[in-house]
């Protein structure tokens, strides 16, 4: 018969190496908890600030961001004339400390009118610190992409319609005759197109905003 064994976790009965390992484990666990808490607090602040936007604010900010993009990127304006609809997120706030994420709100334009309001949410893990702000625009080129956005319970970029992120290099070789993908995205800040950011994994969901 195998006799049951008992183990004591009391620090007083542990050897010195065991106590050291236990304390190290506790410190690492506490450190990870503090990192997660910091990220949650950062994202909470981001969400509160972004949620303060009204429909009027989002309409004005999105129109301004779109016109600024067109002025600096003729390819974007050319694509817009072929697009079925345009998602505009004028300001995304990204913050984190190892664990982080981003949040922003924007509009869906169909022709010259606003067809709905959406938020953009992402989470990330890895070495990162601080916060930054940027915007992005997604041109939906066909009914497939627009239908997916309308029918899905949140569109996760990278799943469903194909989205090509346009940087300066891609933009130089892009013309209306070569548009074969479902959607094209431009990520930008105050200095112009950004090449170090990706929106893959970002979830876009319909929301209600104050009018």
C-alpha cells in the first residue's frame, strides 16, 4: 500500500533554498499583478476619455482626419472614390506597461452620410511602455467587406475580409486599377503615415453615441 505523504508549506519548516524560491515566486506573482493592474487602469482612463465623444464630435473629427489624409496621400483619396464605405477612427489612444491596449471611436461613412458609429479595441503583450496617439482609416472596397462589418458581432482585423495596410512604399505602387483586396487601411499620426504599427487583431464593433 502506498502511504499518503504530507508536505508542509510553512516557511519555518522549509530549508533556506526553499524559502528563497518561494519568496521569489511570490515577488514575481505580485509584480505581474501590479503590471496587469497598471495596464487596466491605463485602458480605463483611455476608455473614459474616448467615451466622452458625442456624435457631433466624432463627425467633425472624422471629417477633419479624412481631409488631412487626402492632402498628404493622393492614393487614399483615389481609393476613396472606389470604396463602398469608409471607416474613420480619428484618434486612437494606446497605453500600456508590458500588458497594454488601445481604444478609439469613429464613424462609418457611406457616400457623404454617416451610416454608424464604431469603436476600435486592441490588447497586446510584450515589452512596451508609455502612451501614444494615432488615427487610421479603412476603405471597404466591396459589398463583402461592408456586409461582414454589418453582420459580424465585432470585426477582428485579420479574420474575414482581407485588409492591406498601406505604408509609403505600398502607396507608391498602388493605383485604382490594382485594387484587388477587400479593404485598405492607412495608419497615421500628425507627422504622416506610420509604418511601425499594426491593426491586426484590432476588434471593430458598432456602438451607440450621444447625439
